[in-house]
C-alpha cells in the first residue's frame, strides 16, 4: 500500500494521540468522518497500524532498572531459534527482543525493580531458556530517548 499525504497525516496524528476521536482526526486531516474511518480501516488491514496501546511508565510501576542483555545460543538452527523465541515471549519482564547479526544472537531490553529483581529474572528466566550458552548484561544509567513514534517525513537539515 502506498501512502499519500492524508495517510501520513493520519499516522502522525495517531502517533501523537492514539486516543483521538474519529471526528477530531477527520477534522485534523481534512476528511469527512466516514472517509477517515475507511482510511483507518485500510491502514489497519494493510498492517501499517498494528494496534493501539497505552505507554506505561516502568519507573512509576516500580521497575526502575533497565537491563540490556546480549544472548548467545548454541546454534542458529531454526529449531534453536524458535525454542528460544517461544521461551522469551513468556518472560513478562522482557520489553523487547531482537534477533541480531554479529557477535550475539539476541538483544533483550528488560525491566526490573532493582538489582535483586534482575538476579531473580536472570536465574528463573534467562538462564533457564533453551539453548542459551552466554548471557552478557549491561544496566542503563539513564534513558535518553525511547520513541514510540517513527518519523514519517524526511528530517530537515
């Protein structure tokens, strides 16, 4: 699906306010409410809009520590990867997981309450995941940026 300037305006508005009403969105992008609703349906059906959610504060929920964890597996076989991915999806503290090229197979971003909680996550979850041969953990000192919106227009120089 190719995006026109109205689709991009809709996506930008939703990235800034996912709770915007259809009426307000239609007004913002210069469409009727029914035309705006059809565009939204098309963007969802095309898989461009994957869902709507609330962004929660980990710190306010007492998860004040972020760990970046590099994982090496025993191999890159399809079963090895799928076994690991199924296990990592069950760990509630894993915020994101990426299959990587390079030295490590996966990078995880994990929310923990404190160092003791991270130790629990390491013992009960990470070390117990199938095919894991190496775990390398680093702890974020401060979050500089955590975007939830992707830039839809080229950056200005």
